[in-house]
């Protein structure tokens, strides 16, 4: 297996940002987000590319370390 600590951390960050994005969608759909409309929207907008980029980086790192 080619998974390294670096790819594990990247995958962890990807999971956390994905959870933050889903949570933001639920908060915004409730009509009264705890952190406010603006902050929750910013979290949602930031989490989408961060999730994709960190997942992609984890896959690339894992593929690079396979024998």
C-alpha cells in the first residue's frame, strides 16, 4: 500500500471540509444559521474547492508512493 502520513492528513482534511460543507448547507436551509448567513456561506464556498483539492492531492500522493 502506498498511503503515507501526508496522504492520510490530506484525506483527513478533505473529510473535515466535506463535513463542514454539508453542515453549512443544512444550516443555511434551516433559515437561521448559528454563525450568521455571511459566515456560513463563506464556509460553504470555501469548503467546496478545499475538499476537492485536498482529496485530489491525497490521491496523487498515494499514487506517487506505490511500488
